[in-house]
């Protein structure tokens, strides 16, 4: 949904009622008669309703569907009439949500048009997707960069995706980020990777700690940090202790006696000899 129809770029993607006399969607929701409202209202975009009229007349609508993506509603009405579609009823206000939002048909075409429009003002452009589909990313990248060759693209390798339910093999998952990179997706990110990593490791640790106490911490965490050279094994410097010590020495003229990293600090227990 979008909160305004002021931008003509959005017009081909806004849904409206195509059946006269149907009650507004918000009214149907208030009355509890909204379950079949989409069908009763013939709710669709203006390009789609014109395409259905043209097909009923035996006219190929493919060119219309492509050309209309770059037209405002007044321009689409004029073009549709010129194609012989006549006066097509379309009311996007009737289809607005209870909150007043205009409802859109979310498609890759919609994202492509918006991306091209934003290109002069954006360093990097991101299309939110429902699933990790390489073909969709390929279409988006190809069409956007055909119009704006320099455009950098971003991709959310979202933990919200059910990756195992996306129809990808393990090999496809493994190559996915490299496949995207070749298309121009130069900034790829996992929005909540840290959250899920933390949750998983803490869950494993807590379950084992309940059974084996400190041994669980040592064996699952501390030894693994040492084994793999993870710098947080000696965590003092990661908490800013060295910076605090330096500040204390500057203020005291080098005579501070409260240095966190002074003799006896526990970090010394992790020297190579230990």
C-alpha cells in the first residue's frame, strides 16, 4: 500500500474497482462483507482491466501492458480509448484501505519503475522480495541497469525467508550471493543474522549449562574461541578498557593506579604459555 497517488509512476500499479455501484472497501470491512469484495468489485489495476477488455475484443494486449507502465492515469485513459477499449470504469478511491491507503499490485515491474525513478537520488537501491528468487533478481537488475548502467543494487538475504522452502538446492544457496554479485548487487546483507546467531548459540549453551555447569561454557565457547582464534577470547579490550586506561593516564599525568589492564589483569591468563 502507498499513502498517495500523487506520483504518476505509481498509477499503473494502483488497484481500483472496475464494477460500478460496489460499496467502498472500508464500508465492506466495517459491515463484515469484505471477504468477497475483491471479486465483486473486479478489483485490479487500470492496465489489467484494459487488457481484459482488449482480449475480449481479440486484441493482443502485451504491448499495451508494457507501454502503460510509463503512463499516468489520464494518459492511460487516452491511450486505452485510442486502442478501442472505450470508456473503462475504474475507481481507485473505492478500493482504498480503512486507513486511506491506496492499494497496489506489488510486482517486479513496479519495483523496476520506482528504482529507475529513484536512481538519480540513491547510491544503492534495494527491492524487498518475498522469497530468494534468482530469476526475479535477474529481471530487476537487468531492467534497472539497462536504464541506469551505473546503478549499484542491494539485496536482503532475509532471515524472514524460509530458505529451505524456497525451492533451492544447497548448491544454489551456496552460490546465491556470487550469482547476485555478478548482476550488480554489490551490497548484500542479512538483516538479523546477529540476532539469530546469538539466539541459537545462547540456546545451545543454556541447555548444556543446565546439565553440565561451567564445563559447558569452557567446552562450547572458551575452547572454541581459542581454537579458531576468535579475538573475544580476551574480551577486556573489546569493552574499551584500553581506551579508559589511556584517558586515566592522560588526566593523571601518567600516574594512574587504577588501570584496568595493569598487572594482574585476568587477560594475562590467556598468554601463549597458557
